[in-house]
């Protein structure tokens, strides 16, 4: 547990912020912000999974 990968913490915070952006935009009724937040979520999750695969192949996980 003492071995924290801070890049993954950053990815999870960004993904959570994107999900909050989607929820806020739905409550406000803004389709543009919802689409933007959804795109940010896909990009963040994609980079997170790509980084995790790279770390796993290098034996860092």
C-alpha cells in the first residue's frame, strides 16, 4: 500500500471531475458542456488504460 502511483491518482481525479461535469451539465440543461465532459472522460480513461498497460509491460505494476 505504500507504493502509490500518482499518475493513476491524477487520472482518477480527472475522470471523476468529468463525471461531475456531466452531472452538472444535465442539471443545468446544457448539452454542449455534457458532450465536452463526455469527450474529456473518454480521453482521460483512454490515457489511463494506455498508461496502465505500459506500466504492466515494463513490470512496474
